[in-house]
């Protein structure tokens, strides 16, 4: 340890302290960014939903059911049917599969 004197000791101590300070600075900046990201997420949160107030009107309540009563007079809804003029107007989404990729029919057991 002949070459280890006070001057070398001070130089290495200065390097060690500067590396420690740089690490502390990076840690501080990282923590600040995490805090800023959390605040942004909180700031963008939606407001809680509020329920609609109960209405006291009797007009919105359904009719009272009676056993053996009459059926509703309005016609029942029918399923939607496309117009005849629009039948086949849309082209096929995919071309038919080539013959070599079509599987043979399955045998019945």
C-alpha cells in the first residue's frame, strides 16, 4: 500500500460521493414521476354515477295484472325481415375455399 496516500483517498471519496449523489438524484426524479403519473390518473377519473330520483307519478307504473284478464291489444313485435330488393346485394366476405382444402364428408357411426 505504498501508492495509497491522502490525495488518492480524497479522489476516490469524491468519486464515491458523486456516484451516490447521482443515484439519489435518479431515485428522486423517478419518485417524482411516479407521483405525477398517479395525480394524472386521479385527475382523469370519472365522477361517480348518480341515481335517478324516484318519480311519484302513477303514469309510469305498469298496469296491474289480473288473473284471467284480457291480452294486450297491441300486436306482438315481429322479427325483422330484409327487403326483397336488398337480398343478395352484399358480396361474399371470403371467396369459396379451394377444393383441396375442403374436408371429405364425415362417416356416420
